[in-house]
């Protein structure tokens, strides 16, 4: 029988791993605007359409009530996985895109910006590339297991052409994903990706090689998804 002391060590180890994974995602990809996402997700699940014309004051009051209700419903990431709170993949993407922290054409985090620029250079003559993070408590991340994704749009029309979803992990044993691409970041090599680390273990040659490797996988996924869409 496993005693309580052993169970506590196992639980602490699990939490430590989860926190490490979440930190990796936040540092490499950035996070969505969490409060804004909760409000939109709650409205998607509960708000009923109405044709009633409301005063500005009443609209404001309703918005405050909506935000308060959203905070109560989505108390943590596990609440997103509740079957009563399910939001499908496409709508989850829509919500994520409405809650981006910055410009999808100019990612602010070092890793995502380098990856974006690598992929963009392959398509920039005819297409516009956009980067979207799903990190920070979203259905796309928690339910659909997508950490971030890229979309390509035709420059002339602005019409979406294809996308590639990505799952990033610090667990070397993970070899399956629901995303189009799985990126494995060895925890022992994590500092090699980040020049801002105090210990100064950033390795430019290593980083450039990994960005090219990851970038090619994502480019291939963009192309394959485009072919599938065209069939």
C-alpha cells in the first residue's frame, strides 16, 4: 500500500512538472488575455441573443455582470474541461484570436518571433503569416491540446489559406499529439533557447538549428493542410 508520504511526494512531483511545462509555454509563446478570454467564453456558452435595445448604462452593467459570472465559472484551467463548458475546435480558435496579447504579425517573445520569421521568409511574397498563442487558460489548450498555431492568408484578398497547429512539450517521452506538429524542448537544453537567462547559456548555433528544424516541420504541416483543404 502506498502511504500518505509517498502520495504527497508523487503529487508534488506532478505539480512541479506541470508548473515547469506552463512556464516553458509562457516564456516561449506568451499568453492570451485571460480575463477577456473568460468573458468571451462564458458569453459563448450562456449568453442568449436579444433584439432588445439597451441603454449605454445597462450595457455597461450587463458587461460587469458577465465578467463576474465568467470569473466564477472559470476558476481554474480544469473548469474549462468540464463537459458542460465544452467549446468546439473552430470556435475555440475564434476566441483565442480575439484575445491575443499583441500583433499576430509581430510576436514579442524571442522563441516565437524567431520561429515566425523563419516561416515567414518562405511565404512572404504572396502570403501574410500570423502567429497565435493559446496559452493562458483556453479551451484550445486545455481541451483540444493546442499551444499555438500559425495561419497563412492571401495577401491580395486577406482570405485564410491554411493553418498549422503546434503542441510544445518539455517531456522527452511524449511522442503523440492532437496538433499537426509536436515540438520537444529538452528541459536540460531550455536555457540554450533564451538569451535573456541570467546564467547566459544561450547557444546561438544550437538555437538557429532548432528553429530551422521546427520551422520546416511547421511549413510542411501548412502545406499538407492546404492540400487537404483543396481536395
